[in-house]
C-alpha cells in the first residue's frame, strides 16, 4: 500500500464515522419533530398534525436500517477498535432508542382521534408542560451527542426526574377525572397512555444520555437515579 | 503462528460464539420465568410472586451487560465477517428485546399491589389467555433461535395477531368496567397497563422472530403484518 492510498483510506474512514454521526443527528431531528407534531396534535386536537406525525414513522425506520447497515459495513471493512468501536456501538444503541421514540410519537398522534371534543382541556397544562420538558431533553441529548458533551448528557439524565414527577401527578389527576364522570373515561384512558408514552420518551432520552456519557468518557455514569414512575403503586379511591 | 496454535484459536472462537448463544438462551429462560411469575402474581394477587418477578430484574440486566461486553470483545479481537457477524448482531438485538421484556414483567408485577381485592376477577380469563399465548411465543422464539429454525420464527411472528386481538378486546372490556362502577377505575387503569405491557412483550417476541429469521436466512421476512393494536383508535361511550 503506497503512502497516498493509505492516507486515502484513513481519510475516508473518518468521513464514514462523520457520516454515521450525521445520520444519528438527522434521525434525532426527525423524531424531535415527530414528538412536537404529536403533542401539538393532542393538545389542539389537530388531526392534520396527527397524520403528519404518523406519516414520518417510515422515514425514521428507514434511517434506523441505514444506520444498522452502515455499522455492519464499518465493522466488517474497517474492523475498528477502542474509541471508534465505542462510538459505533453508541450509534447503534442511540438509533434503537430514537426508533422507539418515533413509535411512541406515532402512538400518541393516533390517540388524538380517539379523544372526544370535551376532554381536550383535561390535564392540558400538565401534559403541555411534560411534553415541553420531554422535547427539550431530547434536543439537548442529541446536542450532547453531536458535541461530545458528557456534562450536557448528565444534565438530561438528571432532569428526567421532573418528567417522572409530572407523569405521576397526571396519572392521579386522570384517574380522578374518570371517577368524577364516566363520560371522561374513554378519553382519559387514552390520555393515560399518552402521558405514559411521553414518560417513556423521557426514559429513552435518559438511555441516550447514558450512552453518550459512556461513549465520551469511557465509563458508565457513576451515580444512581431514583425510579421515577411510581404510578404503578398508586391506588386511588373514589370519594365516598 | 504454528498450526497448533492457529487450530487452538479457531476452536476457541467457535467456543466463544457458542458461549454467546448460551447467554442468550439463559437470558431468554430468565425473562420467560419473570413473565410467568408476574402474570401469576396478577391473576392470583400473590405479592410473593410479584416480588420474585421484580427481584429477577437486576439478573436480567447483568446478563444484558455481559452479552454486550462479550460482543464488543468478540468484534475487537476476532473481527468476524458474514454469517458470524450477522449472528453476533442478532444476539445484540435479541438481548435488548429480552431486557425490555424483563422490564415489562417487573412493571406488571409491581402493579399487583395496586389492584384492590374485588377487582381480581375483572378480565381475568382474557388476561390469563393472553399471558399464556405471550409466554408460549416467547419460549418458542428462543427455541427458534437456539435451533436456527426460521420456520418456527415465522410462526411466532404470525401468532402475534391473536395476542393483539385479545388485547383490543381487553381494552374495550376494561373501559366498560370503569364506566359501570367508579370503584373499578383505579384497578382497571392498572389492568389496562398490564394488558398493554403483555401486548408489548408479544411485540418484542415478534422482533426477536424477525431477528432470528434474518440471522438464519440472511434476508428479512418477505411479508407484512397488520398493525395489531387498534385500541389507540377506540372511543367507547358509556350507556345513556
């Protein structure tokens, strides 16, 4: 191998790693937008936004497959080690989290149509607040990835607790609404799943934060986080 | 490298791949057991079974990390290609699905404690039926993996539709129970999540089936499956 061609190989390997990073950032932007559309759809009962969120899903899935194929090719042809291998693994894990976030966004959007008119205001401000925090976390963790910023990743990881707190309050609020009026039940059941889906998106952003931290620092985050969703333990009784 | 040591390397590489497969089968058995414990806990309101299911979770997580570390080492040291690379990738994807199934089992188990006594019989037979199908699918897909049986994988993939149908019926049934008596609402909200969690376990078994098929055949399943959970679109009105 001449010096020139060896140089060429190295340069194009770096370009490939760069391209892989770009794919993740592109996919991150797409699911961010999907979440924004889906929550707007629910909050304003907008079926057009709901359809847009659902229709983006195949694009997200296609990007996931592209990342996976890219990684398989990189592993086979470049046989990366150490830092590069860690980055490539990180991309593989992040693409999986992003794909699932896309699924949650589509599921939230689909439920818009099942919410009946009158219930649009139920838990609206709490849901809007939760959705905004989830979107902020998602945007921030993709920034952390693209800037190799371990500190920023930790911030996202810490902030998930607030999202969990809001979710637990919404769970309680929705069950109470159901008890007050049976006409709320069907919509509130969907709102329960919508809130739970947002909570899961927050969890996946937290997973991505852990992955980014590990990719940058080379060690897992040395701290534990309290389990956030305590609603599984809640028993709520109707007023006598 | 002498012939003996080269032979030694090849033999131990095969042993490593075998060990990787064993780890997946072990993890599969563990989450199967977790699902069995969790559903038994819900159906018989057994807090001991519930605790056992929750307490197995760290073991499942530890196995996932072991698989990941094993794969990273294999990729770095053996630089596998073609079939082996596909198998290793499959193991990585399957371990991720299994870890999530373990999470769903733990979440189901936790909700046992929030179900109040009287509601144990609500949707009991449908839930029991659904849980049995989910467990069967999970067992079968792990068998398909360990036997390289693409046909068996396809069967699991097809059977998921039945699970989805039962889930949709349970969703409708639970919302109706809530409307009938506000004292059912809190428990039924948990039962909604329990059923949804089982439905998600079925989806993950389907993912594993796709992964096994791809690892064995080298191509994705050439067929599409209808989206099973249509409950997101359901609006159910209380009787006038």
